[in-house]
């Protein structure tokens, strides 16, 4: 198959609080050829999250079964929970002729990169600085102090892996960051056509 006919696998990774969720939504709203990959996770649903929409929430046992069945393209343990991208959910999206948008961490991005036949574009999004990140994590009121500290220390570790991405973008102003992502996507789409 030619690259031009291959669906684009757009991977967005970032430390939590860098604005990735907002950007993911904006991309999907502005371009309906993209569909977000819904991951499986063993994490408990947050109050505003819906099973089958935000994630497929499963038990550890179920997740382990899926690993054994080789059901995942990639999976990783993050903050004591497992997260994974099932092959069936991606095949469903690409089967519908859509491009896939992944909100996954660097471990998942690395594993996906091993599938050389996939048309993957990896973008790493950074907050302007660690103080701003802390401010965003506190103001979204989603995590307790311990979880925020964990996320902040993961930030420094994650930064090292940003070098394995095709692009690194700083999300200072969300509209500007969004325009940059759109430009990268259209440049890739032109390249491949
Ligand atoms: P959260 O618990 O805040 O929803 O997500 C925590 C982290 O897990 C985020 O960095 C998110 O990108 C990552 N993540 C979500 N789904 C997956 C997945 O399927 N695979 C991998 N490797 N990471 C994921």
C-alpha cells in the first residue's frame, strides 16, 4: 500500500497539564477525518468520565488477559495503572477510513514506532515552564497534592524522551500551538500525497 492511502497515526504526548486534552478536542472538531483512539485503562474513572467514551475502564485481571491475548498495539504502566491501545479499536477507526489521534505517553509512542508499516507522526507538547505546569495542575482541581507531585516529577523524566518525537511544541497560547499542529499535519499530508 502507498503511504498516501495509509491513515495518519497522529500521536500527541505531553506531561499531564500541558493542555493536550484541549488540543486533542480542537483537532478532532476542526478535522473530522481524525478519530481519537479510546484506550483501555485499569485506572478508576474520574467523576466526569464515561466508560467507552474517555476510556474503556477494565480490571487488572481483564487487562492482563488482553496482554496475554496480544490484543494491544502498545501498553504501559503509568502512575501505578496500566494503559493500552487495543488493536481492535484502531482497526475499527482505520477500517472506517479515518485517521487516528492518540493521546498516549512516550512508552506507547516508542512501541508504536516499531510498527514500521504505520504512517506515524509524533508530536510532544510542552508547557511553557514547570511553574506554569504546576499552576495548571492545581487549578484544574483533578488531583490531590501527592498526585500533583508525582506528575511534576514525571515531567522531568518525560522531557528526556521528547527527543524521539518528530516535533516538540511549547503550548504557551493554545491557539498558536493548535495552528502549529495543524501546519505540521498538513505538511505531512502533502508530503505523502
Ligand atoms: P490520565 O490518567 O491522566 O488520563 O492519563 C495519564 C497518561 O496516560 C497520559 O500521559 C496519557 O497520554 C497516557 N495514556 C492514556 N492512554 C494511553 C495508552 O493507551 N497507552 C499509553 N502508553 N499511554 C496512555
